[in-house]
């Protein structure tokens, strides 16, 4: 579980660094990159939540 959380923290850091230093000059493309990046972050947090619920369900059976 720690590996997923470290990866999520690294993705958030990459998102912040991109928005602070490496933005694309074209505003439309920059918005598209931000939307895709944020969508991937939400998808990944959903995946982490799925893993936690799966683990909780597994532990409750014991």
C-alpha cells in the first residue's frame, strides 16, 4: 500500500511542478494537459480506494 501512496504523492508533485515551471504557452493545450493530469489523479485515487475496500473486505472475513 505504501508503494501506491508514494506514487500518488509523486504524481501530485509532478502536477504542481508542471503548473509552476513547465506550462505550455498555448492556453488550450495547457488546459487539456491539466484536465488529463487531474483526471488521471482522480482515477488513481479511485484505484487506491478500491484496493483499501478490497483489503477491508478480506480482513473482515477472518
